């Protein structure tokens, strides 16, 4: 593998044209689409229309005339094919953290005779914090955190819910979603999947995999904009029995009759809580239109190829720089990212940014590169590693300005 091979891959890339659908700063290589997706070119005009026409002119009438009230379900339906979800099993609402809490509570209620929420130690903090919050509210619930290699042994008849991230945010390791779901079902446990790092980039196949519940972010690979609303998935077979603990009026069967007591809406509508952010939904809807003709299998295939290039480029250009690849090398065992442990990961990340390559840093000591298959050419990944190799060789990362901490790493 060399740079010319990457250029050849770009010439034959069926996704090459998708790059034009995004605004990207000139000369920048963006390896952080896993943290904040890039801006689709159609989003500004769409937001301007919602602001000026629907809000400015339509005012409150737009809840009906511009379809605001149906926006969460409409945007959810647009997302469904990307996740392998049949209709009416998704809703857009709130943040991933909040949806995780809602679904974890609901899932544990479906297995009242069991106590354990089993999750991976070192998973994304919000998942653990919210599981702890549930345990604090409900002493019947016990949170068990285990190293990945211990999960299988601990998954037994005591487990109510297996809560896993499809792709680990720090290491990029990927769980086999279908296999773990089947394993959980064999012992009668339910699954709740966090798809933060897979929605919009990997095949999730939620229905075919038999997944019970799932949540994920709108602002990462889905490009919905900073703080975009989150999605949640409830398999059709659980929808009648699973309830939202946050009984807000938007999840009521008849919100606009203003009844004294709560009655859960049928289907996915009950997973809403309060008034949705219409501006944020409009940005997410515009982004999902960008994905309209794209097949998740094709996205995953290119993301894997980009990861292969990064690994090959590291081997070719940085063999002795002391990087430890935390991400599994086997393509099906990793997400669309590569995580490199290095004692100087932070100043290297800062120096990379100064040289026009945006990656990110996760403590302790991990340089993380995300591979959005829509934004990136194969050669971009090769070139990003070249930039890293140059600044490593030249010691440019030692400059004092690259040692300073930042609020958001
Ligand atoms: C990014 C991320 C989140 C973020 O949750 P928010 O509520 O959107 O802040 C949750 N879980 C995982 C695994 C993530 O990577």
C-alpha cells in the first residue's frame, strides 16, 4: 500500500461524489467526523427556510402547516433504513444520555425478577453514570461492569439488560451486535445498544439482529449538527409493554386535549417527553437527506478500507515512533476509527491540528482518528499519517503551545 494505491482507490470509489455534499474548510483533513460530523451543504438553506418562513412568517401556525408536530416521527422514518429498522420502531427525541436512561429503566421493568444491568467497564462514561443513577433510584437494580473478556461468563439468568456500545469510543473495538444479542436472548436477557459510533457508518441491521432497544447520536457520523437530537429504537414486540419513565406531555396519547392524568401514546410517540427542538430537527433532517441513496454496507466497506490505509501508512511511515494501536486490526472487529496510544498523544494531536489535520484526544494518552466515508478520500488518510510522521520526526509537537490543555480536548 502506498500513496498511488490510495489515489487509485479514490478513482474507483463509488462514494467519491458524496464529499461534494459537505462544506469542508479548504486544505483541512477532517478525522473527527466521529465526534462532530461535517456540515451538509444543504443545511444552511434548510435552516434559513425554517427560521424565516416557518418561524418568521408562519409563527405558531407552523406546528400544523409546516409539519412541525410530526417532525420527530418523520425524521425517525428517514433514519430507519440506515439502521436496518422497519417502520415505526424509531423516535427522535432528547439526547443520547436521556434516551439511554429512559430505555434502561423501561428494559429493567420488563425483567422485574432480575436485578443485573451488565455493561462493559471503561465504556463511555454517560452510559455508566446513568446506569448508576438508575441503581440509585431503584435499589433492586445492580450495575455490574466487566472487562470485555469477562462479559460472556457473567451473562447469565441474573441479567435483566445487557448494555453495550456497538463500537467502543476510546479503543474503536466493535462488538458483534447480532452475536451478543443472541447470547443475551439465550439466557432471557434484553439488549440495549449504544450506537453512538456506528449510526451512519456501520451496518447495524437492528431488526435482523433481534435487537431489543438502541440509542444513538445525531451529531456524529449522521452529521446532524452540534447537539443534534438523539434517536431511540424499541423493537415492535416490546412497544406495548415498555414505558417511558419521563411521562411528559409530548408522550401522552392526546397531548393537545390537556388531560389531568397521563396516558402513554401508542407506538413510538410515547418516547417523546417535551416540545421538540424544531431547528435542531430541521438540521438533522437535512443531513439524513444526504444519506438517502446510500447503503450502510457501502459506507462500512469504505470506512474499513480507510482504517486499513491508516494501519498500512502507520507501518510504512511511523514504524518506530512508539504508537500502540488499541483498535483491533481485523476489519470486522473495529469501528470507523483508529485509536493510537502514545505518551505524547496530546501535544501530537495539537500539532496535527496546527498542520491541518483534525483528529481528537481521549485520556489517558489516546490519539483518535475517525474515518467518515462520506468526507474522506483514501489519500486523505494516507496524507494525514504523513503529516503525523513529519511532525514526529521534526519534533514539532514539543513546541510549548501544543502542551496547553483545552476545555474540550
Ligand atoms: C458521544 C457518545 C454519547 C453522547 O451522549 P450525549 O447525550 O449526546 O452527550 C453517548 N454514548 C456514547 C457511546 C458516545 O460515544
